[in-house]
C-alpha cells in the first residue's frame, strides 16, 4: 500500500506538514525504510498497531486502525491485537485502548 492509498490524515496533521514539509519528507523516508524486509503489509500494520498500543499513543493507534481497515484487516484481527496487549498494559489501559479502537472503527466502517 502506497501513501496515496491510505485514508486522508486528520486536518491538524495536514496543517503541520504544510508548515514543516521537510519533517514530512523525513517521516516518509523513515517509514519507507522500516517497511523494507520480508514482512507483508498486513503483518507490518498489525505490528505498528501493537507498538502504538504499547506506547499508549492514541493518535498513532487511531491512524493505524484507519490504515488497517484500508488494507482490509478485519475488526476481529484489530481487536485481537488489543487483547494481546492486556497482559503487558493491564486492564485499565487496555480498556482505554479498546475505546480508542472502537471509536475509529465506528468512524471508518
């Protein structure tokens, strides 16, 4: 999946990259470099979602859910990643993440 295939980022992100185009270019280069390797796009997206969950990064969780949906990853697969995080995050944090995921799913399905 190319960048142009992803859902449109939020307006605030658009404003930021218009103000700092070099940061956008650096971000895209970094993202592209990380995708090089044997993992398929679906696996990469689920791992990136898991990393965002572990870091408790609500914006990144939302972005990865939107991108996962665009790739055809099912709600059940997305939710399993959340469930897998429970042992590491604890229940309160996992339920918070689950709420972020459900919010994105409801907006994008």
